[in-house]
């Protein structure tokens, strides 16, 4: 892990300006790096830390991240920013913005990923998406989710993990696994496994969020030829 920058407003300038005591911590978890920053509630910069993390390309068209490395880049950034933040500030809230469609599956008990995270850029499920399109299923999916069938989104990546990691689908059916986009993964880890949460903006990029029911409860694909990503997948997304 490489630390790029840790910057903070000089203490002399902070003392010279009337500031509210509350501060906001922002986690910007991107595709190639994590930025953590603190501002006052009026938007004045206090401190920022930037960390890069490793990109993995195991095969042509495949892109993976180590979800634990991402989490530790966030922890390092938080620690550095809080250290650089004047003690007169107190943390009022934490916000997360993140790379969207990247998917993580982890063990609920241990909190460890069962496989590398599959990144939004990954194209390993392109053939499966094409197969579904050729069977005429794209109108159904678009009506439910507002999205096209494309490996860019999370659902087919999640299906791939459930089908290719030994025992994963059975474990998901038993409720032993959790899944989520990077925001959900970080919230789970930062809350010590107490919160499995996302918001509509992230959920809407998974191909699992139904615009019809406004929930992560997409109806199964109207085809008996495929193991639908939905039943085990949606349960893995839920507490």
C-alpha cells in the first residue's frame, strides 16, 4: 500500500478562523485509491489522506481487488486524518462515496471475503449477458431495474462468485454469506458486523434492485434454463 499524501490546514490558520466544533469525515473509496478527508460543517478543509492499493488482472478482461486491502486503506486514512485534525474538532458524521458496481462476498461470522472483489471493469460474465439477451430477457431486466444486461453491473458478477467459489451458493442459501457493493462492505467492517446497509443509488447499480418493488427483491428471471442470480444473491444482500 502506498501513501501518496497527507495534508492538513496549518494550525495557525485554524486558530485564526472561527470554526464550528463539529467535523465531517468523508471516505472516498475509488477504483485505484482511497481518499479520506475531514471538513468543518461549513465546508472548510481540515485534513486529507490518500492511499493507493493494488490492482489485480489475473486473466485478460478480469479485474479484481483485495477487499481487505481496501478496508485497511480506509482505516489508515481515517487514522491519519484524525491525527492531523485539531483536537477541538469532534466527529459529527461519516459519509462514504465509492466505486459503484464492484462486488464483495464475505463470511458473516468471520467478516472475511471468500474471494477477491470483482471490479466494475471486469468482463468475465460478458458471454452470460449475451446469452440472456439472445433469449429475449433484456426487456424484463430493463423494466425491473432500469439497466441493460451488461457485465458492468454487479448481479452477474455475484452469480459468477456463487457458482465458481466452492460451496458458495449453498452457503449463501443457508445465510452464512453476505454480499454488497464497496459501501456495504465498509459499513459492515466499520460497524463490526452490526450493519449490512446500502442506499438506493448503490443498489440501483447492481441489477438486483427492483424499481417495481423498490427493494433488493428482483423477481427471478422468466427462464428455467438458468440458475437465477436472485434468490441466493438477494438473501446474501440482506441481514
